C-alpha cells in the first residue's frame, strides 16, 4: 500500500472517531424533526399531507431508505458518518485532480478536523448539501478542463439534487454558475459554448421534475407549497432575529487560511489560478446557505469542501516556501483547530447531552401504550415519536417556534379527530403555563398521569415532562 493511501485511511478512521463519540448522544431539536420525518416516510406517511414539514424532502427519503432496514438512532448516525467519509474521499480525489497529492492530503486532513468541530455527523441536511454540491463542482471543473457537455449536465444534475435538501441551493446554483462562467470567460482562453446554460439547466431540473411529479401523484403539491414556503413567509419576523451560537466564534478558525490563499493566488500558474478562483466562486455562492441567520455552526458545514481544498493548497504552498511567518501562522491555526475539535467532542460528556431523561420518558410511553395508539409532544423533542415508534396524533410535529393562530386551530382540530392517548408536555415548572394555548383542551379532555422531573434540563430550559392521559368517557 502506498504511503498516501495509508495516510488517507488513517485520516478516514480519525473522521469516524467522531461518530463513535456521539453515536448515542441525545438528539437535538432539528435532528429530532429529521429522524421522525424520515421514520414516518418509511412507515408510508406522505410528507406535507400526513404530517407537516417546512423542510425540503430529500433528507426524509434518504433516511427512509435507511429506516426501511433499521429504524434506530445508531443506524442514522452511522449512515451520516459514511456520508462524511465519502465526502472526505471526494475532497481528496478532487484536490488531487485539481492540484497535487500533497494538497489532497492536507485538504482531507483539514476536513476531518473541521468536520469534527462543526458536527457533520449529526442527522441533518448539511452533509448532503456538501456531498451533492461537491459533486456538482467537480463536474463543472471537468467541463472546464475537457469541454464535454456530459460534465456540465452532471454538474447541473447534482446541484439540482442538492436543492431537494434545502431551498437556498437554488440561490447557490444561480450564483455559482454565473460566477464560474464569468471566471472562465475573463481568465481563460476558452469560449463558453452556447449549449452550456440549457444543458446545465436540464440537469438541474430533472430531479426537481421527478419530485414535482411525485407531489402531483400524491396530490401533495398545495400542501408542499403551504408547508415549505408558507411557513417561512409567515415567520419572517421570527427569522429576522439573528441568533449566534457561542461556537460561531471559534468556528471562524475554519476560514483562517482563506486570506493567506490570496497571497498564492497571484503567483499561481494560470491553470491553478482559474481552479482557485472556481473554488472561491464555490465558497462565495454557498454564502446563501447561511440563511436564515439562526442556529449553530451546522450552517458552516456546506463550506467544508471549498474551504478545505483552498486551505489544503495554502498549507501545501506554505510548507514549500518555508517562510517562518507563514509557517507560524499556519501552525497556530492548525493547533487551535485541533484543540477546538477535541474540546467540542469532549463537550458531549456534559449533562446537557445526557440522553437518560429522554429515554426514561420514551420508555414510560412505550410501557403505557401499544404501537397502534397515538401520542402528542409539546413543544419540542419531536424525536420522541421516532424513539418510541408511536405515531403522532398531530400533523404538526413540533411547536418550538411561535405557533400562529392557524397552527393552533388545525392542531386542536387534530386533537379532536385523532385523540392521542398520551400527551407529553415539557415545561419549565411542574405545571402548564397560563399562556399555553393548549392548556384548556388538556384540562378538559385529559388527566395528568405523571410528572417527570428531568435530571438534565432539556435544551437547558425544560425541567419537567408532564404526561397526560386521555380521559375515559
């Protein structure tokens, strides 16, 4: 085995170490939505009609394929870890094709470190955006090298698939193709063929057309438009509030090599310069996926391929030059990145990630219901449906965000129709708040069966789980 292959295998194993560390960590809020939605899809439920979802369907069907064989948290996270390793190999292969083997190894190593910090093993949409956008970029670069229509078609196809995971990839597609074609026009001697735009557009539209056909066949198109686009337009005030997770600040190390890369951009040979500029176009176009500006470092994950390869090239050139200031800068950035990656992984031992309380609530539900009976969960933790294998008694899976009057109305209507046997209500105090819109219905139709004192507060906020049982009439 070549030394390069051995080094790559070691990097891949280190990449998998993060999965081993968090394979049984408590699911967080967004992950709960994806896990339950994927499980419901695998169980034959139609997204947007049988259950409400404001996310694009790609991850539902990807997880449904896994849950068809094993509907467990371990299987979901193992699947995501394999996606991460596949991306690592693609980054290595792409960087080697564009630059050289040293750059490829540096890029793969940086990806492994940063993915451990950014949390690319969670069951979320961002790793899929990374996979398909990277494939799209690679085939666009192949088109630039070989001028084959098949490559530009595949570039459009893979970016079209990424759109099925997040709406903002439409903005990415437009920005990337415009920037990339402008780079080719002004920095290379190649002429842009007239068939480039229609060929790329055809590839982009094929997966979308298949999805629209599915929606029409399931009579789900109106529900999809209302769920996905109506949700965000109805929540503009809420999403206009920018929230910054504390991990955003150390995560900025992720971009530390980008300024340094500009020093080498001027000195690069023409072919490498164009490739670097295309990677920068990839990076800039991906800024659209920071929207909405809420949440944690997961929003940085889609930048991993472009930043890792640009940074790998920068590290490789820095080692070649052997200039002490550049070496010191690179060394400090790498040491800090490693330190924060270890710190982030160690963070999973903290009480806030403890799974015990949620597992106890789930066990209680399983002991006091049969699989055919429905439950309801308020306001968060939609993963309980998945963990208990109990169908939701409401089409709305979570109420973590503000619940408009329309949402309240159809949720109360679901209560009347489906009558879930148990209702789990997470609360700060051991009683329903006076402002709870569902309080009156629960007091009239349900009895408080159990008050569960959570050993570790859920989301560092909820201290109790109130479990209500339907009254027997």
